């Protein structure tokens, strides 16, 4: 998979909100990726996309890389131009 395949979205919905929770390991890889919010279909689609992310720069303490938890809220504005029709 190389892209986000948006599920069918109700025509009256104008925003999708998801909160991604994951850890950035000392080598910059992402682990324990979970998603909260919206529908299960959206959560299940966004996690594989996150796994495609390149290596991140890890947090440091006293110059040494440390494992850190990251919470990333995402809001996707939905317009009639970007609605997916199935």
C-alpha cells in the first residue's frame, strides 16, 4: 500500500478527526501505532499508512536518544471535491 484509501464519507460530514498514538524508538522507528476516533474503517486505514513513514529523529536526553511517546491529532477537511464515490 502506498496511499490512504479513504472510506465512504457521509455527504454531510465536513471533517474527519483521528488521534494517532505511537512510540518513536531510539533508532527513529515507529512502534505500537494505534488510532482513536471516527470509524474503525478509518482507523484501520490510517495505521498502515503510518507504518510507511520514514525514520523519525528520536528525542534525546543529555545527548542520548530516548524512546518517546507521541500523540498526533489529525483533522482532514472533507469537501464535495474530495469525497470518494464508490
